[in-house]
């Protein structure tokens, strides 16, 4: 399916990223396997995960090279694109998968934690897409190019205590929509992919407030709902000639694929072409629902949840009373 194509996958040493790299190689692509080897919270580094995946691809008869660049740096990310092109001659597929998650609340947030989450989850994607775009402009328009950015339902329906992670993933969703418009003339499709899978990052993110990860994501040897390969199969579709989408967000849990719509402006109030008075505006908006129904996809599947929830409104009304 992807013979002759060159793919770069970031965060490819473990979990979903590893599944992406393996599946791209199995489909015939040459793969640059990037992973800095940090912890799920973005600390430390280890060169072995990227090298192990590259060796595994080579052992299966594929072509891959390991790279351990820390993509949180703008210049380093741009140089990674240049190294990929130098090594393989071109770049056709960019899978922006590197990311970290760390439970953090406002009022306890440090600049270092904010910067690390935003730099890895959002800035790295911008830098890599920017550098890839420069390369593609030099080559001129060609069909079959694709970018896939790992997003999350936390970006479209954020929740605590992973609020900063949600902020970073909201940026990814917007980035996919913007770049889909900008890069279409170059033959590039850009989509965002929200995984539900059993990975060390999910385990680390839940640690301390949900310790029953094995109950939430149980392993079934007959059909593992949370195997990262489920996510990689949808990624493979998104980068293949079969894909008809660009600028869209797809969330995946096992064989369930959810295609999201953006915020829709479902409710409307008008004053008949006259400027609002404060009382008239308050009365009109009071008639609209205080909640929106936000689709989320997680271990239990996909469902619509009210946002903000009743608990939030009760806390707001009870503050100071």
C-alpha cells in the first residue's frame, strides 16, 4: 500500500507510536523512528526505545532508522525533518505522535510544567509541519502526502486534573484544521486522531486519582479492546490513498471510530436587529441551556456528557455561601 513512501513518526518508541511505526513499515513505507525516550511526564531520556523499534522493523524485512531528537525544541524539530529527507530522499507521511501528560491544576501550575506540556504536545507539531511544508513547497504539489496528529477527546471535551493536557490537544485540533486548508494545494491531507489504548502514558496520567487501570482497561486475550494496533489501523487509513478526509478529528476505541464535528453554535438568541439592553440580553440567554452535550470517547466507549456538569454549576452557585 505504501511502497516507496517515507514516513516520520514521533514518539514511536512505545505504545501507540510504536504501533504506528510498525504498521507503516509493514505497509511498505520506510520509517524514521523518533523517540527521545523520556518518561510519560516528559522527564529523562533513553535512546533504546527508538533503536529497539527500528531493529524490530529491520528484522521483519523493513527499512527504518532510529532518531532520538527531543522534538520540544523548534530548531531540533526542523532539523529532524531535514535529516529524514537527507536519509531517505523525501518525506511523504508525518505522524505527529509525541506527547506527554501530567495531572496539573491551576493554582498549582508551574511555568516549567506548562512549557514542557505545550512544547511537546503542540509546539513540536507546529515546528515539524512547518519544516515539512517548506520541503513540500520546494518539491511542488504531489498527491498522496499526509499528516496525522495525535489529539484527544480531552481537547474537544477537557476535564480535570488533565486540564493543561486538554489545552495542548485543543491546539492540535485547531492546527489540523488550519493546516488542512493551507496544505491542500500541495496534495497534503491533515487529520487528527484521538486514541483510546492501554499505554504507559494513560497509566501515568491516571496514577493518583484512578488507580484501577486494570479494571478500566482490562486485558482480553481473545479481543483486546485497548491494543494500540486498533489506533494504528485507522492511522494507516488516514495516510493511505483510500482516505477521503482532511481537517477532521477521528477518535478510536477498538473497532469503534467516531468522526467528530467542530463546535456548532447550536443555540441562538437575537434582538431583532436592535442593540441589546443588559436586562434583555440576560433574559434571552437565560432561556438557553446552561450545558452543551460534548462527545467523549474513553475506555467505556463513546458517549455524550453535559458540559459543564451539574457539579460544576453547584460549586459555582455555592461558592462563598
